[in-house]
C-alpha cells in the first residue's frame, strides 16, 4: 500500500538541502512550509517577490500586520535586519541571479526538467504567473515541492508537460510525498523513496521513465 508523506515531512526534507546562509525564495502553496521547519542551526534569508528580504515565519494568531504579507497575501513577520522595498527591486534580485535557491510548486514537471506551474486545463483555476517565470530562470538552483500525483491520481511527473511551460529545463531536484528525484542528463533519477514503497509502485504512479540511484535512501515520514 502506498503511504504518502505529509506536506510537513516533505518540507523538512527540502529544508535539509538548503545550505546555511542561503538567499531563498519560497513559492506559494506547499513551499511556504519550508520556512517554518528549517532548524535553528541555519540562518536563511528569505526573499519575497512583493518586496521583502529577511522575511520571518507566520505571526502568532492575533499579532498579524495586514500591511506585512508575502506574495501569497499571507501575513508574515520581519526578522531583525530585514527590510521591505518596491517590488521592482525584488524582481531585479531575481532576474539578476541573486537568489541562491527557489522552491516552487508544480502542476507538472517533465523528465528533462521543464516546469509547468502557472496554468492548468481547469476552468476553476485561473492562470497565475506571478514571479514564477523570473524565479525559475533567475535562481541559481530550482527545487520543486509538490504531490506526486493530482488529487484524482494523475501523474505530475511526465515525459513531456502537457500544460504551458513556466520555463524549460530549469528544475534541479523534485521533492514529492513519495520520492526525491534529481533531473539528470538521461531523465529523472530517484534518490530517496517513502518507507515501504517499491520501485514498481513508484513507477506505476509516474508517467516519466525512472532510473534509480545505486544507493536509494528512505525518506523520513515525520
């Protein structure tokens, strides 16, 4: 039986791969959780494309400042030394290659690292580009955090994206609730899998062809 990890468990796994001292942008949705689980041993400077550098975690209930929000319009805090500024300057940081890591959500990722995360074929989900295109091509490293399949069980990891692309060949690593996969020269390489999951089961919910590292690890479900 396939037992997916929780969103928080996936966020913790992503956080492990973010080096101390990094400048990081967290995308809307699942990636926002990463900022709440990075350990106190790391100093990460969080950037938001609406014009914040040094963004802190979500405020305690009742302590929200409605004028201090992230790009997803969620209330945030500002860490000591943090600042806010015009969003044009925030995009200059992104386009100028000053962001070390961008953690983005995805509707689809291809086996060659193409990213589709701004529009689907669902009329109930209006297109929303935001700063994703700039982050996808401007960040030094692009990490995708997403569920392995859609809510109705369709694979998100494909030979080729069927949705319009955000950017081509930009994804470095994918973190899902079932596996951690690197985008290699020959496609997706599985580095870690959820406990109890077999290679055949993982391939059965993945449209892209998978290869497996020599020493595939086991993901921590907690």
